[in-house]
C-alpha cells in the first residue's frame, strides 16, 4: 500500500474517562453504594500533530501525562471521546484488517509471546494469523533474527530467556508482518545498557531499510537522542511542544557543563564565582557556565586551581527535559 506524505494525522484528539467519585473508607463505600457519583477525568486534551512517512518521532512526558492513552487511540485499542485521527489513511477505531496489517504496537511492560513455548512457535502462529506462508515466514524470521542478533534463543522456552533476549523476540514477533507504522511504548524498559544499545541499533536499521514511520515513547533519553530528530512533549494531556530536538536543546541550554578533577580538596564555595555548581564530591566538580563566559571562566579555573583533568560538554539532555516537565512549558 502506498501512503500519502502524512501517515499520522491527529487533530484535537481528546479522551475523557468517567470514574467513580467516592470518599475513602467503608463509610464512603456505603454512601457510594446508595448514591453513586461520578466525575470526568480528561486523560488527553485536544492533542494535534502530524507525522510524515519515514519519520522517527519521540513522544515524551512524565508518568500519567497521556502518552500511552494517545498511542492506544492511534492503534484503535480505545476510542477517542472527540477529535479526528487518521493513521495510514484509516480511522483506527474501525480496526479494519488492512489497517491492522499496517501497524504494530510494542509495549515494554507487556508481552505477546506464549510463556512456556519457544518464541519460534509464537512466531509461526503470528505468521498464520497474518496469512504469511511457511516459506515466506521462514525468510522473514531469519532476516529479522539476523538484524536482532538472536538465533538459538528462538528455540528455548520464553520463560528461560533473559529480559533482553525476550525483548528482541517480542520485537521480531511485532514486525513479522512488516508493518509500516510502529508505535513503541518503552521498548527498552528494564534492559541493561548493552541490550538497550542493540535494540536502538536495530530500530534505526529497520527504519532505514523499510522507511517505516515510528512514534516512540521512552524514559531513557538515550533512546530519543539516538533515534528521534523530532520530539513531541506532552503534559497533563496537552501537547506543549512539537519540534526538532537539537533546536529545543540549544534554546534551553544557554550553559555549558564543565567537569573538573582536582588534585586537592576545595570548598564548594570557592566555585560560586565561576558559575552554577551542580556537584562537588571526591575532588570532582561539575559547573554550569554561560556560553559567553566559558573561555574566561575556564582560563581562571586553570589558573586558580590544581586541575588534573577538565572536560567541557553540553548540559545532559535528561536534565533539560526534566526542567521542561517541571515547568510544564518551553520558555
């Protein structure tokens, strides 16, 4: 199927849940039984954005911000209360079979593989569900297994696989039908550093080979910085930023981070005149210094302290994003 330039189109998408409104405790439960009261909780509020074919977009927000609810509406798992959404030319809530063939949803905290069977058995079942013949399914399994660097693990029971191996097998199962739109909700959740890096490398290669469109949520900023040039930021159900990650970081980071390793113990107060002190422990100091003052400040630091090593870097992106979420807006 040939997609138009815009694969995901969302306009004023809203999801409201009606929940019980009762006082805590036994008395509150009894009163609620006699006279039920409810209230409306708005999980997603008039969210609007569009994503072009082949884009990899990061979807960031604190816990409860509305990320997973939005993804579920884009997949058709839940119906929106109001608003417009099209994915690959389809209305997700209709859950047409052709639409389901074009998408996949990977959730790091959920699994689709059968626990007591080898992943290969679940893969064969998935292939049958999607009408993929034995010869073609073998080819696709081998192709994805090579990309994921997973082999004999496919013949072991899922319960005997490590978390990283299981996540690779989950990705393989989710991509066996060659979807063109990937919704990834915390795909590296709980993985160690090496396993995270391998999953990122695989997703980047899959996007390069297939031109798939990817919407990715993650609490690991390395996932976003490696894979997603563009980011959407959501807070309390509302999108408050949509733009390039590099431009966002540059606009939010007027400072450079300077890390010093010293040859002697120095009081933290000694660094107050040079910039914002972030850490001072075990003779290692970390400062944030305005960019326009950097050359002068570094020169003075080298002249006034016995410095063993000095590094100058951009401020960590997770700190910047954390600042944005605490403020609930981009300045």
